[in-house]
C-alpha cells in the first residue's frame, strides 16, 4: 500500500466514534425540541456544532446530513440547509 492510501485510511473516521457522535447530537437535538415544545413551539433550527468536545474532528456537512436522515426516520419534518443547519418541525 502506498503512502497516499495510508494517509487516506488515517483520515477515515472510526464508525464507532461517528455512531456515538450522532447519538450525542441526536440527544442534544431532542433536548432542545422537548424544551421548546413545553412552550408551544413546534419548530426549531438546529445548528450542528463544528466541534464537540470528547469526539474526534469530523466533516460537519456529512454528520449534519446523517443527523437529518435520523430525524426524518423518527418522523420529524426536516429541511437540511448545508452545511450544518436543520429546520425541524413536529406536530
């Protein structure tokens, strides 16, 4: 294997850490949704942070896109705004 291939492999995120990151961001998003819902708000704009302490660096656009998919799978109406904003509606 050449040096270029080794460098590319080193940059690839570990799937376990990405899964944990997505779970953490999802919980953070749900916390915000629950808080806003208490006051009758039925939509938010969630901004995916570009850095989360305790996790390796990540591509915020890619992670935001995946989080958007998770939210849609859970039944939320979402609009993804590249690179890191998700408009979330419920009700």
